[in-house]
């Protein structure tokens, strides 16, 4: 039997992705975007954050096949790309 863990749980676990992210409060927008991309339900406050980056779009109902983000310089792209590679197909 394979245990499953959500991207949010992996990002919050110091033994997994949180170990390389440091202060998780600075990664809130990324965390919400990735939760939505992986089809994880968002809380009300997270929905507000999602709408701030996705306008009037609704979060996807299931995991997306592609994730595109327009991110400025020093916006955490490399760390999130590594997180996604490490997280791989586990969901």
C-alpha cells in the first residue's frame, strides 16, 4: 500500500520540502497556486489569494497537466521547480 501526501503537506513537512524552503509564510502564494494546480481544495482565505493571481478563474477541479506561471526575477521559480520535480507523481 502506498501512502499519499498532498503538495501542501509536503511543503509543510520539515522532513520533505519545507526543509529547503525555510520560512513558509513567504511561500504562501506559491503554496496556494500549487495546491490549486494539484487539485487540492482551497480554504476561503486561500481562494482570495488564488483570485489575486488568477483573476476570476476558479481553481481547477483536479490536478492539471501543465502549470504555467509568469514570475519575476527572484520570485522562487527555481525552488518551486525543484519541489515539483521532487514531488513528482506522488499526490
